[in-house]
């Protein structure tokens, strides 16, 4: 079976093909021009998806040595994400499915991330604890199978990636914030500053808005504006902030490791690309002697390989979606519960 995956939920256009179980293409075109606006401009994102999606599909077919009519299943992200951006990929996928008379699957982007560890050679084993850390979501899940996913907790305000992006902006680094904070943090002094880690009543929930405010207050109390912050101080703030985020994430992960007897742990989503987070999670998981799967960097950020994989699993479970399926901008709070 040859599966086509299409991802256009935010600022990455991605097309992937899984040919008879083997990932033969995962092409990702990132819209770097948003950085000059300090964040993603939805309308520009939709237009850029439109421009690149057909050439990307052609390249993916060439790379996979397939013709369009040899595709057996068409999967696309339906949400959550920017509605205009989602519309481009989803409508394109539905058009292809209709014209080729092939089945269509609408994939939940977060579910795509949840199972992205299965794209690695060393695959997770159920039951697994999965920490989703992306630009829009921070969710801790107990995943029993491809169809049984239980939410343990999630952020009550900002997502971890969102906090990286906001603090990056406060420091004048721009968008996307994660890689720039990581770079600055690598030159910071760990002892210079301490930022708070939120304590919440619910054992598996997260909160990052207080941390972001603490960084803002520190800057406002000490400097006239962002240009007045010395470079070393920016590096120290970046490091202290990153340490606080990692602490907040690993404390909850360790709590869950103590409570649930799982076979694997997986950390997924854009923030899982963070080098220090990967090292810290590895240390925690090692203590409990569990198998840890963090996808390679290519599969942490948004990619269509995870959409094709998730779509194929749904199809194998007997699911096919109608072409009237419409995109959705946010995750239903009941999802995963
Ligand atoms: O999963 P993703 O690509 O898109 C969403 O579904 O949201 O995640 C994007 C997020 C952004 O907030 C970005 O700043 C963050 O992932 N990110 C990182 C790193 N690389 C990307 N955060 C921390 N460290 C990184 N190295
Ligand atoms: Zn994502």
C-alpha cells in the first residue's frame, strides 16, 4: 500500500509518502519569511502553502519512484492549526482523493505527533507515556494502543513552545524562539538567575505563563528596553528560562513514571528538538529503566511522515473519512479523555 501524507497546519508545508511500509519521502518546506514579522502571519502562510504544495508532491513522487495513480490512500492534517493553512492541505487532499477515486483520511495533527516515535527504527512499545511539547500544546498522555489514549494532564495556559517563542521575543531574538533560546542558553551561566517552576494542584497539569511573566518582570525591573540588555545577561536569562521549562516538564514525567508501569516513554513535538530537554529526559527515564524514544529532529517539528503514518493506522483500523470533512482550528478539550 502506498500512502500519501499532507501537512499544512502552520508554517511548514510537508508531503510524505510511505511506500509499502517504508518511508520513501518526507519533504518539508519551512516558511522562514515569518521571522521578520515576529510570528506566523496566517494569510501569508496559506498563500505560501498554495504555491509550494504541487511542486512538493511532484518531488515526493519522483523520490518514491511512483506515479500519482499508484497512491492508494490520501491523508491530510485536518486540525488543530491555522484554519486557512489547514484548508489548503485538506482541500488539496480531498481533491486528489476525489479525482483518483482513492480513500481519504483526515488526521488530527496532535495524534500525528503522539505516534511520531514509530517513525524511528527503535520503536516505542505500548503502554507508553507520551509527552507532547509543541508550539500550541503541552500534553502528557498514557498511550495504551493506537486507539486508546488517555490524557493525564495538559497546560492550563501557554504551551511550552509558545513560552519559548514569547521569551525569545522579549529578548529580541525573534521567531521561532526555541532554536534561538537554545543557542543563547548554551552560552549562559547556570548560577546567574533562577526562575520559578509553577506548582499546580492537579499533578499532571503544566503552566508556563507565570514563568514568562517572571522573565518579563526581570527585564522590566532591570533594563530600559531590550537593547539595553547585555549579551551575556540575555544568554543567562535564556539558560535560566530553559532550565525552568525542562524542570517543569521532567518533574511531571517522573511523577507519571512512578505511577504508571509503562514499557516506553516518548517525547514528541517541536520542543522535543531541544538538546538539553532530550538529555534531561534521558536521565530521568534511565533511572526507571524504560525504553525512551525521542524522534530525530526531522520528525519533532511538523512533518507529513507522521500524518501518513497515523492515517495508515486509522485506515487499517477500518476508518475512512467522507470528503465533506471540514478543518478544525483547535483541539476539542474532551479529546484523549
Ligand atoms: O510541533 P511544532 O513544529 O509545531 C506545532 O505543532 O506547534 O512546534 C513548534 C514549536 C515552536 O514553539 C518552536 O519554538 C519550538 O517548537 N521549538 C523548540 C526548538 N525547536 C523548535 N523549542 C525549544 N528548543 C528547540 N530546539
Ligand atoms: Zn506540530
